[in-house]
C-alpha cells in the first residue's frame, strides 16, 4: 500500500524529544527520515536509563519509539569536511530539521541562507527554544519552557506546588506543531517550487497548548484564569471530579434545570434534587461549595463503575479516572491503532508501543522498525544517495568525518 | 505576501473547541475556511464547565474562529443540507467533530461525500476514534483525559487528579496535520481519503513518555503521583518553594556538569561527601539532598534565585504565572501573543501563531465572525446562487 509521504526525504539533525517526535510523524507515514547523529556519542537520548527513578529496563523505549522507522547516519557536522559532505545530502533532500540551537546552526554553517544556496527547494525547519526573533536567552528543556508559560502554576488545588504536565508533555506538543509546519511548507512548495524557513519553537507551542485557560486570561486579564481553582469551588458543580468509593470520576453535565434533575434521578439523589439551595442554575453556581459537598457525600457510597453505568443509562457523560494500567488494556486504544505491537531487536521480543494517533484510510501509517543503531545506515546512504565508492567512504572514516 | 494555504477551501462543521482550532490553524495560514453553523438545533452551550464565567469577549471563539467566514444553515432540513452539500462539492476538505451517527444520518458519510466530490478529504475529530466499542461516546476532552491515566499521575500524592485541558490542543494540531498529509497525498495521486484522530489519541500523546515507560516497565510507581521530594534527580524535575511563596524548578539532568556551580549558588560544599558524585546525588542520597534543597531555597525570595540562575546561566527557572507571557516581549516579537482591538469591546490580547514561516507567515485577516455573518456572501460569491435561490435556503 502506498504511503502519504513517500518520496519525502528528511535530514533530521535533532536530539532528545521534540525534534525526533516531529520527524517520527513524518516517518510513520512513509517519509525517508535520516537521523543525523554525532559520531561515537550520538543523540544523547540514547543515554536515557531511568524514568521516575526507575530503571527503564532492557530496551530504551524513550529513544527507540520516537526514532522508529528512521535511518541513522553518523557524521561530524562540526568539521568543515563533514559540512561539505552534509551539503551533498542537502542537495538531494526536501526537509532539514534542527533543534540544537541557533548558535550552533550558524557556527556549523547550516543556516537557511547556506542550505538554500545549496538547494533552493529545501524546507529549513528549526525547533528553537523561544523563537527566532527577540533577545530572550534561557535554557530550553521542556520544563524550563513550561515554567515560563505560567501553565504550571494554574494546575492543582490552591496552595499545592506547581505541576509539570508530565515528562515530555510540551516537547510532544512542539513535535506535532513542527510536523504540521513542515507539511504547510511542503504544500506551498508544490505551487512555487521554493522552500522556506520554518520555526516551531517550544515556547510558541507551549503557549498555544495552554489555550484553554491562557487565551481567556490574555483576553480578560482576570486572575481567575491564572490561579489554582479548587475542585470544591468549581463554578459548575455538575462538571467536576468526584471521589467515589474506589476511584475518582469525572462528571460532565451542563448546569441546566433539566440536566440537574436528570442527574439527581440517575444518582438516586432525591434529597439533593429537593434542596432549595440548588433550585436553579444560578443557585447551584452560587451555592457551589455546598452542592459539591453534598455530591461528595453521595458519591462516596458506591464504586465509580456503578455510578458511571447509572449515568450512562441516563445519557449523562461521565468516566472513571483511570490509570495507565487500565489504559494499557483498553480495547478502545488498541482497536484504533493508538497502541501497536512491534518487534524489538534489542530484546528479541515483541514490545508494546505508542501507535498512530492520526490515521489515514487509504495511505495508513505503520511502524516497520524501532529506532536505528547509531550510524547503522551511514555507508549505505552515502553509497545509494551520493553514489560514493567504498574507497571514498574509507577515506572519510580515516579522517574521522564519519565513524 | 502570499499565504501557504491560499488556494485551499475547508468546510468547518465543528462544534467543539478543538475542532474549531484545527480549522483555524488552516485559516491562519491562508485557507478559506467556511464555518457552517446549524440553526436547526440549539446553539452549543458556551461555558458548560463553568470555567469561563462572565466573559465580555468570547476568548475561545476569538482563537477558534478567527479568519473564518460563518454561514448559518438549518441542517435539520433538506434545503439546508442541500446547500451544505453544494459547499462541500466545491471544497477540498470537510473538517468535522460531529458524532459519527449524525454524520451518517445527514448523508455525510465518506461514500456519499465522494458522490459530491470524488477527491474530497474528510478530516474527522471524534472523542475516542472511529473504531472500538466507544466510538460513539461524545467528544468531550475531560472524558478522554480521564481514560488516559495521566490525570492520576500529576500533583502530589493524595491530591485530586489534575485536568489541564491540554490534550484537546494536541488533537487540534493532529487533525490539521492529518488533513494536510492527505492533501499532500492528493496532490501526487489525485485521491482523497478519510483522516481520523480523537481527543483520546491527543490525550494519549500528551502523556507520551510516562505512558510509554509504563507499557515497557509495568511498574506501579509510574501509575501514581510522585512527591516533588521523591523525584529521581534532585537537580532535574523537582520544584522548591521560595520565601515569598513563589517556586523554582531545576532542569540540570547532567548533575556532574552543574554541581560545581550549583553547590556554590546553594552555599554547599562542593566536596560534601554525601553529594560529591552523580550516583550519590541521584541514588542513595537523593531524598536527603531534596530535603536539604527544600530548606535552602525557602530562605530567599524568588527574585534572588532568578538573579542567581541568570547570572550563572543555569538551567533553572522561577516558575511564572500567565502574567509572564502577557507581558513578555519575546512572545510579542515572535507573534505568539497579539495585541488586538476588538470592534465592540476594545483592546485585548490573544494567542497568536505558534509557527513561523519565512515566506508565508500567518496573518490575522478577521476576528471571529458572528453566527451567519457571511451567509449571503458565501451563497452568492462562492456558490453563485441568485437572490431567489438564496432566499429559499
């Protein structure tokens, strides 16, 4: 079956998470993605050994999953000869992808000006920390940038520490944003034949990611959107998290009279329905803490599944709040290819991986291989793409341009 | 200056925030996006979660519907549906987050749509994906987030699960990305197809690293919140309070590299035998080190640490509030935040454009339209209907 991005060649000079995720989306749909790595050390993500103070086990799922379907070519871009060799690859590529800082980009002669002089069709994509313009100089690991956006101080109960939204949460978002930008430039190039420079920064992406609360904050300037809001003070008590006898659940009912009455019926909460403090929408909003307390007491009596079944029968949206354990067994995730199984050659067994969050009916994505070994495709790429003879390759090795 | 997607026509048949944002991303980069609003059913309830009380400007709409045209049609009648189908016949992409059953009932299933336009691209954002037992559950981000497991891992142990709302933002970009991928394929092959993504998928990808680690390692520790003073690396990940109630966070995973500077800033002995190797800092003595750092950071206000971090060029930050991007030059010059003037409500700020394109930058051509603002215009200019035909629809 054909692939949507077949024929697209990407030189992926990125490290860690955001950049590799960006090109992963392209590789999943058939682009030829060549992960360009520094000889000997490679992408530092290859060195990840633990998560949450746990050993990651016998395969590095951090690196191998986001670099799936890619080739690896090791080349020393710091040397002039490495750069000259790289230009030959650029001449035959569609996309250049970079996330190792603008200073290195210039120092290693990889700027848009340089590369577009080699190949005017090249789409030159950077994933900067904070955008190509401006003077802000700050570190740009995911959490550094998340700390700047303000989203961390918005989460959780009042008085609780700020909350980081999970390992790689912002990087993953920067990655899909970058992939989207690449395709726009590609779409445009079909019309004009010209490439261009694209930047999808981590800061830009993470601000956009905060939109549900940041956008109303920007528009109104109201502190309400910037601060922690207790669940026991949710303005709509019917749209809230509740602790049941076993786990938490999310109740999602609009605050209308019909909605409230249907909810109380489904829950068998006649006394709450009859309580004059909750008689209409405005009363339920102004007496929200009382209503939440009443519902808290009511929900504590049964298990989440029992409540959610009763609510589902009444057509009221609700869900238990699960853990990754339930998700890992959730048929909904497997039947949509959001999880996949694939072969891991490091452990010589089938492993479970994050799958394809976007699916195409006629040109579906797939996972053919997990991430490559460092430099495993160096020689073959140079021979096939550049028509190099073995002697030339040996000479490059001797001069340590390639390992 | 030309736009990246200037020749693209998209019909936006969405009611959820994420669906609107997906189409807006295409509109921001030049696509003609016609938002179809169904007058045959009650308008979707705004602020259903109550979290946007008494807004003067509908901030979500200003982000999700800028640069679009709005046409109001009664899609519960044959006449209204017929106009919608005429619009689709002249468009490249139908983007929708309507329930699958409603799409089918309205004759908007892929086969029928192909009869209107053979190479149509149908980009569908659902709650839980097109397959599986829960394909028909409503597209509500909170439901999808609840199923994914990330909510249960955030915050301190014993606290309620945390809902951030960011999963739906992943879904929005995935939907726009999928539509473009189908367009790239159509340019080569001439064939259209169906693109699917879901809030469930977006939330799963926003939980990516922890989730993938759980699949591989199956350790209970990954399922639960981990206290900030029980992190794997005292110098990367934890947050520490300052004397003025503000917080700092550290991101120096390579502690060997940073220890000489960091120990000096914290007033610790670089040769302290408890912490003089990476293995000790992140291994046996990590809990003791986090306790100690907790006691040291709280002695000074946030501004003190901010200054120290900046002077020593450390990978460490004062944790800001939304006030920061609202006043940040960097966000402005890169157009991540825009200063706008609303025709009815005056000056306000809005999120801008997360992607820079050198030759085809995003532009704000128009604010979010009123419902049906462009009905006449679209019927006349785009469909070429005369006055009589327009009145009938």
